[in-house]
C-alpha cells in the first residue's frame, strides 16, 4: 500500500539528506506530483499518482465516517497525501 511506501520513504529521507533534497526538488518541477512518483519509483518505492491521490481521499473519507454523521464537511488538506508527506518531510 502507498501509505507504507510513504512511511518508508519518509524514514529513509530523514536519514539521507541527498534523498530529501531530491524529493523537495521535485516540488518545483512543471509536473511535481508526476515527477515525485517517477523519482520514487526509480529509487524502488512503489508510489503511483493514482494510489497517492486515492490514499488521501480514502483517509479523509474514513475520518468523516468515524464521527457518525457529525463531520459532514471534510477538512481542507486532509485529503492530500502528497502535501501531507511534504509537510512532514520539510519539518524533519
């Protein structure tokens, strides 16, 4: 699952400054999400665009279901696994 790959990538990037820098560099490209996924795959991480986008949406949907009808509106940003990954990466 892409969540496990993102966790593994985050752990590895925390210990490898070059990997972290290369990941951050993809954010400035013309196609940042695609380039991020291509770079990750070239390094052996099974992260695809479709799974990355679906992961965030699935996570957000699960949070909304867990409140038994009390959370009718999603919280901005909770459904974006890509942005959440980079927020965590840049703060470490």
